């Protein structure tokens, strides 16, 4: 069963398009602020924050809390584990498409 | 999930990666606009410099005041040309961003701006120093060289093609150093002709189909 079931390799956490979007952005950008993520994914504060929490709880991203003047500036960075999980998910997606072709 | 959904997911990921790391609203028409201002500016500068030499030859003596006036006039002309190029460039880029429904000023735009700004500011300060030391002949090659470096630096955050445009400017600037008295021609070729050629190429490659769809 394991041989012909690539679906098993798909990461449940990336079922959400928003979480997948966040990871895509963090894969190609070093450190991204909350506001930039919000702008790029066209989301509301609350919606984005809850997804970021899930990703952080799973150890896929690191959070840096900083300040610009008096304003808080939170930035996010992908972790090694996050990179590995994202790449595994992509590979699983690809192999599923190939298996049909 | 069906296969089509997986394909959609993959293309979504690719699109997000592209959009979040590169500024894609830069318009080829911005380049054309900068090129035209550059050529017009160079033509005006050419006629001023020719008139200045005619006056010098008829009077037979070097007029320091006349030379200083020429210097100030050329500096102002240069600033106006730069203002027009930036203004026109911003307009066409703004137009493209609006049409594509993208923000004109975002993280990628900031990256392009700051990575281009560092060589430009360094170049501007360096060139000001040359003018101060009466090394006017080096101004044109230095403009081309630093502008080329700025383009190469900024190309990481926008269309990769800009890198080759930057390299062309750098080469032109270096050749110019060996033909110092021909600075204005090199300047007109680099800032005028190359901008127009490159702008048209970029427009042809990235925007032609998009505007045909309208």
C-alpha cells in the first residue's frame, strides 16, 4: 500500500492554501515582516496570525519580535525543518501528477 | 484532491515565489521614456557646448566665467533630464502595476529601490568630487559605470534581463575612459539609445501580449 500511495506524503499542515502561500514566500525571501506577508497574500490580520501560529507550533518558522521606532515589527523566517517539510510536500505533489501522466 | 488541483497548487506556489521575490511591474515604456529624455538632453547639451567653443574660438581667450556658466547650465540640465526620466518611468510603472492589480510600492519595490540607490548615491558623490576637481572629462564615463553597477545590483530583485542592460552600460563606461573627449556621445548612446532599445525589448517580451488582450 505504501508504494502506491503518494498521498500519504502530502503534508496535512499544507492543506491550507494560506499556509502554503506563507511557506512559498519564506522559501525565497530571507526574513519577511507580518505586514509584507499580509500585503502579498491579501489577508486580514487575524486570519494570517492564526495560520502563522500553526506554522510556528510545528516548528516550520521562526519569529523575531523587533521594533521600528515605537511600532512593533515582527518578522518571520523559515526553519530547516520547515524547508524540509515544504520540499517534501512539493515532491509529493509532483510525483502524484507524474503518476497519472 | 484531483490532479488538476495539484497542478493549480504547484502553479500557485511558483507564482507566489516569483511575485514575492521580484518586482515585475517595471515597464519597458519607462525605459523608452528615460531614453527619449536622455537623447533630448544630450542634444541640448551638445548645442550648448558647441556654442561655448565657438565663442572661445572667436574671442581666442579662455573665459573662466563663461565656462562656469556652462557648467552650471549643464548640471541643471542633467537634473531636469533625470527628473523627467524618473517621472516618466514612475508613471508607466504605476500604470502597469495598476493594470495588473499589484501594489506599486511593496517589499520587492523597496528591494529594487535600495539596491539601486547605493551605487547611485556613491556615484553621485564621486562625480560631484570630480566636478569639484575640474575632472569634467570623467563625468560621462563615471555616470555610465555607476548606473550600470546600480542596474546589475537591482536586477536581483526584478527582471533578470536588467542585468545584461547594466553590463552593457558598464562596458560602455569603461570604453569611454579611453575616449575621454567623446563623453557626450557615449552618454547619449548609453542613456538614450540603449534605454530605448532595451525598453522596447522588455515591452515586446513581457507586455505586448498583455496589452493586446485589452
